[in-house]
C-alpha cells in the first residue's frame, strides 16, 4: 500500500506540473495576442500570472514584460487612473526588485505628478543599481536640483557664516540656554553646533522628506543620533508634549531668503513664541538664560539702494520699438512677473535674486544705501504687527544720474549682540541680493538731486517694494518723512509735486498687458537672434519661391513693386497657391512667426499656448497690418497637443520648422534629436529645420567658485562635522545658468569644438567623440564650461556665449581637479545622450 500511495502522490504532482506548464503556455500565447492587438492591460495581467506561476521565466520574458508595463502605464496615466498605475509598478517591483529600468520609469511617473521626493528615491536607486544607466542619471540630476537646492552647497562651504553661527550658539548655550529647537534644520548643522556647545536637549524639524532623511544620516554619522531628536514636520505643526516635552529656551533658524522674509521666518517665529518657546526675558530683570526664551538670529536690518544695471533692464523691460522689421510700438505693454506680483492677490515672489558682484556688465549705484526697516525676532508683538502694518513711503535721494533699473535690497542679520552676518553686495558672502526691477514708468532717467520714491510693506510673508517712481529735483519736495502721510506745505506745492512725479503708465483697457518670464523678455530684446532668423528665413523662402521678390513683400508696405492692398486681398482670400507653411515650435513667447509673415506669401503657425500671449501676438500682427489668416496658432488645430509635429494639411508639407534646441539654462533641450527626426519627414523638398546644426564648444578652466557651488569641500568649511559625503550624493556634474563673462575662473586652454549635432543630416552625428585639448596655462583643471554656435544655415549663426545673447552657459565640474602644465595635452571623452552632455578627461 505505501508504494501505491507514493505512486498516486507522484502522479498527482505530475498532473499539477503539467497543468501549470499548460496554463503558463496558454497565458504566454494570450499575452502575445493581446500585444498584437494593443490590449496592453490584458497582456499585463497575463504576464503577471505567468511570472507568479513560473518565476524561472523572469529572465526570458523580462524585456517583453517591461514593454507591456510601460505601455499599460501610459494608458492608465492618460485615463488618470493613478492608483492603478502605481499598483502596477509595485507589482512589477515585487517581481523585479533590482530592475533599474522599472525603477527609473516609476520615478518618471512620480516626477510628472509632482512627487519629487519619491521620484528622487527611485532615480537614485536606479543609478545605484546601474551607475552607467544614462536615462536614470539624467533624471536624478534634474530632480536633485529641485530637492537639494544649490545654495546648500554654497552655504555649507562658507566657513565664515558657519563659524559666526557656531559662536553665537555657543554664547547662548554657555549663558544657560540648554534646550534648543532648530527650525528648518536642513543638513542638521545648527543642531550639531548646539549639541557641541553643550545643550542638554536639542530638537530639529525639517519639512522636506529628502532633507529630513539626509539630516538623519548626517546626525548619525557624527554620533549624535541619540542626542538630537529629528522631526519630519513643519514647525507650525509641532505640539507639546506630543513632539517635544516642554517649551525650549532657544530657537535657532536660518529660514531666510535674499528678501529676508520669503521662507516664512515671521510666521514660524510667531508660532514658536506662542507655543514652543519660553517667555521672553523681562526688561530690567536679571534672570538665568535657561528661564526665558530667545531666538538666533535676534534681529535684522534691511537696506536698499537704487541702481542702474543693463542686465536687469534687458530681463524686465522690452527696450525695442521694432524687432527685425516687426513694429512693437505701444500696442502691447510687456511686464515681467515681479511687476504683476505688485498688484496681484496671489502670493507671488515680488523680487528676483542676483549676485550683484557677478552680474554681467556690472551695476552702478544711483543712491546711497538707505535703511528700509528693522525687525526684532525676539519681540512677538513686533512680529505680529508686521503683517498688519500699513504700507509706508520711502525716499532715496539720487546721488548719481543714470537709468533707474531696480531697487536692490540686502540685510544684516544680527545673531546676538556680538555676531552678525551681512548679505551686502560689497561683502564676500554666499548670499545673493533681492532685486525689485523698475517697470511701467514713462521715463526711467534720473539725475543728481532727483528723488526715487517707493512704497514698502510686508505682505504674504514677503517684503514688498512697489510703486517705484522718480521725482525731479525741480519739485523741491522733502520726502524724508516715512510715515503713512506726507507733510506737504500747501495745495500748490502738492500739485507741482504730483505733476513732476514719474509714475507708472496708466493701464486702461485700450492697451493689452502681457506678462512674460524674464527669460522671454531677454529673448525679445535679443536683436541679433531675430535678425539672424529673419535673414535665414528669407534665404529659404526665396529659394523655394524664386519668382517672388521677398524684399518687396513686406506687408507693412515699405517694399517696392508689389501693391500692398492687392497682396493683402490675395492672402486674405486664401487663393495664393504659392503660400509656404512655417511652423515655430520654440518654447515660450516668440515673434518669429510674425517676422516670417512679413517676408512674403506664407502661412505662419505659432505654438504659443497662453491666451494672454496669443492675444498679444494678434495685437502686434494687427499693428503691422497683418492679414488675420497669415498667423495661426498651431495647437488649436491639433486633437492631441502631445503630437505637435504633424503635416499642416493632408496635401501640404512645411517649408520651415523652427525647433528650440538650447534651453536658456545652457543645456540641450530634451528629445531634440527625436523631434528633428520627425521634422525631417514633414519638410517638402528644399525645406529646412532651424537650426540646421549646432556646434558645442568648450574650454578648460580653473575655478574655485564652481567647486564651492557644486559640492561641499570636505570637513574644514563645516568646522569638522562630517556632512560632505551625504549632501554630495545630490551634487550634479553640470552647473547651469552661468555667465562666463563674470565667472571667476582662469582659462587654461583655448576654446575647442567638442561636438556637432546635425538636425538636417543625422548621419554626420556621433553620440561620442574624443577631443584633444592643448593646455596653454599651468594650473588645476576644475571645470569645462561649454556653449553653442547655433547654425541656422552655413551663412547665419548665433553664439550663445555672446554677452548680448539671452542664453546662459553651463559647465561640467570635475570630481577631482587635474594639475596641468602649459604644453600638456588632455583628451576629452565627449558624449551626448538626450539633453545631457557628459565630458570626462582621459589621463
């Protein structure tokens, strides 16, 4: 009997195995059929069944399973079935926990949905699994800039700033403040300062998940994990005794931005004084520091001055009345977001930031520095009154004539009675300054003796400086009184003052207002860019339609030999069989379609999306006597906006397609070569893609600044604390938005051509190239700045390193400096993958 039972069990097992194999086989066949019919959801379900029944097939079906997962995820994404999408990825990662491709794809979906912390985790894991996985590296570098802002590296490398904070914290702890709360701890450095100084209890809070986890690792690496309690919370959410046992005697924080209040220091300190800190020290009472509450920094003084600065001007004011033959006139008023923020009910940052000591072209002070306001962070009532305080007026006497471009603001942070930090542009500091551009005036010129007027207030956690204007000296007014009302002598004096006051242009309904990003305004001010495109487009259109005299086709009527009225009628009726089609798919606001429309019988299509921008282009077109049918907005013709590159009509192809190849930041646009490949299929014979090719140039430099801005340099600047290995995980090899004209660096080689990207002739492209570079000066190679020559054709090109260009430059920063001698030769390995350029030095 036992033998009979064993045989029965064996037969039973054999039958189950056969059934399993048959089910696996049928499921694989079904999955394949579903893929052929593009039923990705059902195919995915079949593959899940196969992999659960037959784990031994994981390697065999891996690539097909990945393809199915990604296609099904795209479908779920389009249907907004987000939870189902994430469930699919979680199932896939259970089956393939160490698959870098699935990790990277999961990160991409998370990032697109705004979950940057979570996306970074998946990108980081993918890079760890495969350090050579280019897609994951590029994704991680991009998200790292969001998660760990670059100023963390600069500030941690600022030994003076760190030492000043350490000494102020030591003073407070040694005087009796033994319980400490660090608000917005970042890497945890101020908490570790407090513990090192001898604090008995140290608590630290951090809202960012990435920074909280980084601080946890840093604190553990410095053997303080048991002595510093880290809270993944906003300080406003901390409760006693739920999170900390009792009120603390010292709050330390550096939640300040270039405009002082922009990171919410006032709101967080009001909450701290009301709920987390001991009561402030009573006046004229000598009690122990441990019995009352205090804040580091103790106070701040804000300063401001008016400046002339061409670089600020060209990013915030359109200075041209005519661009490449297109008359802008006063048909539209262009403003940057800082001007729009002044009258907006939304919470918009009312300033930009600049490091004035490195701004291209420099700046010129038009007034002496003036104290704007002071704030005592140890006075709860003063903090509360800031938001309720009515706007007050401020006047700055002009000491040197010029063009009024901005009011620049900085502050002195008084940590305690002995220690302070200044963010002044004249100081060696890691800080930038807050810049309030002047916009909307009838006249921006000022002369010695004039007065710059402004209104100051604290609103929505920001210091706002608005209604900036100038008062000519002839008015003879004294505006030294900073109260809410002005002391004026009599009615006649008031009338004279108001008549002379250069206020904002009146915005009535007759003149449309168009708000552009500062980079878009800089582009609109780039004369060479527009003239170059005009000449290159003229050349192509003339070659495709040689019977037409393009110079006589300007629809403003300045040309010769063509009757303007007859030409307009022909185009408006749409009967011109020779009309050529031009598509501009460049990013942001672009007037290139209008420039093209003035060159002859064309149908110009713009890919501008914003309604306000489309309205502005319509107004400009009308001001230039444009027939309405000449300019159209391409996205309104498309059923699916994601497929922008299509034929203009079933029986037509494009004559010119304008692609945005280089980002303003100095990087290559993502997927530009893929877009070029599609574009080539949509051109009729003789048609062109602009640009036709791009040459990448670079040179070797020694730059201490780039090193300090890219990674923490060991333990010396952080006063012996081990922080560098942890935050440097988030360093990126390429620094963007650089100005080579003001970058502190020593060139060690001449510029060299590194790479060619050909959009019209892809066979000329190579994804990698070795370049030999001759060293012309001895030193240490720390970085390789690079820029582009953008060739619209063989005769017309743009240099993105030109000082008048709207583009910035980028640089690859080396992990380790390389000592070189004049006459040496280095070999650079240059690779291009999607939008990422990697440059490594072969010894």
